[in-house]
C-alpha cells in the first residue's frame, strides 16, 4: 500500500478553490482575493475547449504538444495560499537578454524567433548521445502541470503554472556515465533573430550557459518546461524548451535550450563568469545572504504597484526546503551562494 505524506508546499483538499470560482478569477482578483489557495483541478481543456486560464488564450499548437497534455487530472505541485500571477504579467515582465535588457524587450522582440523545427543536442558523459528533434525529445514523457514560485535574484517574484516533465526522466533515459557529475545547459545563439546578441551589451559572451550538480538535476522538482498557463511557452518565456528549478533564483532556469551536456567538472556559468562575487554557481534562494547591492530578505510579488507594492518575506529555498535542503547537507551556503 502506498502512503503519501503531504509536503509543506502542497495544498489540502479543503484549501482548493472551487472550479466555478477559479474559472472566474479575473473578477475575483479585482475583488482582492489574493489570499485564495490555487491548486490543480480535475479535468483539462482540450482542443477546441476554453483554457481554464481565462487570460491566456490557448492558440494553435502542434500535435506533439496537444497529445501530451494531461488528460484526466493535473499533476500539480501547488503553492499554498498564493494566487497565480496573471498571464500578462508573466509574459510581459521578463529577463531574457538575448532580446534586450529592459523587462518589456523580450515580449516586444521575441516574436520573430523561429522555434520550429527545433533540435536539442545531448552529449558528454552519457551512454546515449544524439541530436533530437523537439517532438522526438518530448515524445517519451507525459506532460505535467507544476505550479511553482519563481523568485528573481532582483527580488521580484511570480507564481507560474508550467507544463513540462521531470529533468530526471530525461537524464535516466540518456544513461549518465560514472564520470558525469554536472549538467551543463546552453541557449540558442542566433543574432539574426535575437537582437540582444548583436547589441552593445558586451558583458555576455554568448551563448548563455547554466549548470546544475547532477543530484540537483535529478531532484523531482526540476523540470524541463514546454508550456505555461495551459498553452505552449511564449517565445519571451523561453520557447520552445526551458529549465525550471524553483528553489533557485530565476537566472538558473535557462531558456530556449539547444544543448544539454553531462560533464565531469563544474561548468562556468554565464553570470558566474561575469560577476562571481554577485552570482554564484548554486544561486539557491536564501533570504539570509544578501546580494551585494540589495537585500534578499524580502521580495516584490507581481503584480504590484505604487499603492499596492505586494512585498513579502522571502522563504529559504523559495519555500521548497523540505524537498531540497538535504542536497546541501554540510555545504556552507554563505560561501557557496
């Protein structure tokens, strides 16, 4: 018999918002119900139906995506007592320097990026290296919805419902060798369609690179996402494939991935290379370790404004300590920030 013990990040059944109430959340948000708990609900809005995210129009999607959508029940890791960030905020307030340095630049400039066809290279210390078309890359996995907090190192945050599959499932499939200790990720390099890569912002040596320790990558919370809000990923959010690591600052969740390499040495990541005193390899959300230029003890949850700043206390590991703290036993998190 399987006995499931609840996690601190889960909602109880009594906290689930009724579906009729949830589907009309646009009016509810206007009535200041930010304290309502949001959780996965039975059912899926399939082809030709209306998405349960009222402000996120589904649009056309390729068959490989729609065929993989959850068919009976959302497999959701939920966020207790926290409202999901409106789709417009989540897609129009982004850091994606390949398209510009302002928060609105990705939404304005990313629309022309070709995301089909798309290939992903798997290489390094693996038994099954190869180059895969995205539809073949995703084919073995059923998509799950994961509702996660997203905490930016700049001290703003969101709550986003992602669609993806566990990174661990992919890593097991490609058979890491005994030499594999880290996972290195690389973003597309395409100056023609990514104006930020041809701008004067010369601090970044493209392509963008991120990395995880192998045991971090194998944690069940780490996913590869191909969608959000019940639809395909918008280009400005990392289409067609991005990493989501919810207990780390947002810059670790690399976007528009074209290469995943298993390596024996810790990879030098983009922001670590640019400013190692500010952006460490681990980048775990830690309210007790401030950024050199601002506090990390608090965060501004979007949407926010002058008269409603929506500031809250930041949680250790972004609220996922129960699931991930054991990864760092004996590690000095002030030194290994």
